[in-house]
């Protein structure tokens, strides 16, 4: 086995957008005298759907609420919080390492392309990514494997030659179903999830190197 590519998730992996999203939705719940439990919100992390906060708030309050208005308010608060959010620890180091190793670099995200591109450019890392596959490119987002399948195809590598980096169980399930190796880097919102499918689990990308990851995976294959 020799790794030839790495495919990053975006939200929560390159930047901790997940903490911002949870804080933003919880602030809206607080406006209505409610609190949203993290485990309730967590089912929609890394995917689209799974939990409808508008319907949930209407049920809790017994009031008819403006769905579009709530979504706009969430988006505004989320974007405002993200203005002060930078790349997660080790991200830039791993991007530089992947480039120095001659690996192809891709991104597979359940978010839309405009959202991804805007943040990548603001963080100054857009040029690292040869391929980006987003919700605009597929019929089904994570945990369906389609995003990862399309990403490795576009990179010109086999799934088993690629390492996926994910912060959520939905994303990890997608990567493993597509046949990639899985490196999990939970953030404060996803750290309570069960990453049993991960080949390697670290708290941040500054805790390992791709050379170490590849060596560990090689050793496991030999042991089998």
C-alpha cells in the first residue's frame, strides 16, 4: 500500500465551523426560551437533514414561526461568528506535507461550493486543492459515499490509495463506504461521537504527520 492522495472534509475539519453552527442555532433557541441539546443537533453534522430545528421550535413553543426568517437569522449569526475562526491546528502543516510528498489533494463536503470556496479563499488555502466535490455535484451527500467516490475518481487514484480526513461520524461512514482510509479529527462539537470506524484518531492534525499515518497503516497491513 502506498498513499497517493488525501481528501479533506471541510466543515469542522479544516475550520471549526461546527462549534459556530451549534452556538448560532442555540442562540436562536435561547431567544425563544429554549435550549438545544448537543446530541439532538449532532445527528445533522456532516450531512443535510436529519433534524429540523424549525419544526422542533414550533413544537416546543406552540407558535407558528417563519422558517425562512429563522434560517436567515441562523446564517447571519453563523457567518458573523466565523469571521474570527481560523484554520484548525495542523491543517496548514498537513497541506504543505501532502504537497511535499507529491500527494494529490482533494476536498469532499456536504456543503455547497460557494460556501466552501469563500472560506478557502478567505483562509488563503484554495490553491492547495486540485479537486473539490460538494453537494452541488451529487444526488446524495454524506453518509452516502458518492462524494468520496467522485473525489478520488477526479484525482485519478484508487480509493485504497487515498486518506480521508473527517470530523464527524457521517463523514467517516461515507469515506469508509467509498473504500478510503479514515483519519478522524473530532472538534469540540463532535468529540462525543463514536469513531469506531476510524483507522486513526487524533485530537488535531498537529498531533501526527502523514508520514506517520502511512507508516502505521502499512504496519497494520503487514500484521494482518
